[in-house]
C-alpha cells in the first residue's frame, strides 16, 4: 500500500471517530504525498468543513474538482462552502457545474434555490426547489422555502400546498403554521386559517400576540364565545396588550356590553398604532358619548384606511339604519355580511332592509341564508312564513 493510501485510510478512520483535527493532518499528508490525488483533496475539504476552516475547505474541494472534473460531489461541496463564505457567484457556478454532472443532487439543488432567492430570483429558486422535491419528496425545510418563494410571486394556492407539505413533515413548527395561516387568510379561507392557528397556539400557549391573532379569526367565523375566551386569556398573559383589549372591547360592544367595552376601548386606544382600528374605536367612543356625526365620520375614515374592518362597517350600518337611510344602510350591511359570513345578524337586517325597499325576493334570499346559519331563529322563520318561504 502506497504512502498516500495509508494516510487516507488513517484519516478516514479518524474522521469516523470525529477526530477532525487529526484527520485533517492525515489528509494533508496524503495530498502532499500525491498532489494529483483527488480523493485526498476531497476528504481534506470535508475535514476542514467540519472544523469550520471554510477558506481551506473551499480550496480543497475546488482542487478535487479540477483533478477529477467528473466528481460532482466535490463541485457541490465547493458551492456550499463558497456560499457560506458569501462568494455567491462562484458558489452558483460551482453548483451548476455539479448539477450538469448529477442533476439529481438534492443538496446542490437546494443550495441553488437559496442562492437564487437571495439574489431576488424567486422563479429560479422555485424551479430548483421543485426539482429537488420531485427527487426527494419529504423535505420540510425545502417545502417551507418553496412556499415562501411561491407566495412572493403571488401564487397563493400553490404556496398553501407547499406550506401544507412542510406542515405534514413538521406538524408543530411555528414558522410553518404562521406562514400557512397567513396565506389561508389571504385566500379567504378563515376556517382553515383558524384551525392552523389553533395548532400554533397549542405549540406556544403563552404567546399573547398569537392568541390575539387566533381570536380575530374566531370572531370572523362568528365564534364569538371562543373568541372572547381567547382574548381574555391573551390579556391574562399580557395585561398591556392593546390589540387584545381593543378586539375584546369591540366584541363586547357588538354584544351590547357597553360599560365593559368602553373601559377596554378607552384603555386600549392610546396604545394602538395609527390606522383604521384606532379610528374605529375613537368613532365608537364618540357614538357612545352621543356625538353621532363624529362617529359616522370616524367610521368612514376607518374603512377608508382599512376596508375589511368589520367593526367599523357595523357602526356605519347601525347609524344609517337608525337614520332610515335604507339604501346606504343596506350597502353597509352587505359589506358586513361579506366580512362575517358565518354571522346571521347582518343577513337578518339585509332581509328587513330589502323588504322595506320593496325587494321581496332579495329579502327572502337573505333570510333563508340567515336560517342556514341559525336554524332556530324564530323571527326569521316568521318573516319567511309571511313571504311564503315556509317556516
């Protein structure tokens, strides 16, 4: 056995025992013994990489690739190390060379995806990660990154699928759950988003901000009691949580519990950032103090800033209804029904307004929809019976 092979064998044995310093010395001796031995350079690179000697590792892997141009793994590892060193263009070139030799190198594909995304090429990163996942399907981190790349391109349905794959592999990983919930919300799937956030809350039950976000979705779904419980829990965890206090105040205001709502909203308003929610709360406080004109102006300013703010639309609708501004009240209640599709109250009022406007068919349709959500609503059944819609 020649001297080079002896040093290689000893080095490999030391590497198996993770005695990297000694292994590195043996591989250096092997490379010195035969400067044209690609294996010695490759193993030296691995030992240096394990020791965090990144520059030396890059030189060793590049030397191995030059000595044996067909050795794709040396090129792939060179690319990974160069990426770590921030030498991104060299890294990408090395990885692309590796993939020419071995298009199925999953690690190289993933590294290429990372580099392309960092360079702002989300489409290129998507292509690399999809190729990687076709070869090796169960990769939680790659699926998560792919979801991010797809989301950044506005491909929300595909992003949700990718986040779901990451979740299947790592069911309790918080960043995955939060990203998936966010995309589901953007897709208009509040029920699925709430279920996902419930999993996140189970993973981190002491996170007041997370509990608050979950409660907001529960409210959208019409689950007022669980939303109230969640918000009270959030305030127990963080008594100074202005967002939780404001959401709970809005929820209680909708239930007619004005005294507690007023205390919560007055306390929360100064701590909220400027925006639609803060304007809406100020409007409710104006309305509660009797200044209806200021309240209506405030609610309208709030929805101009945040068009999906149901609390503000509720205030607008209620004021316009009391003023008998039927057409505009109907528009506001229709917007509210779109934002809270699982709550029957807006649909009941839509039915009444349509009937007053002489639109019996539209009134019947609204009441029938309300009855689906609340089958035991006696008033709706009575109204439908009058219209000939059955009871």
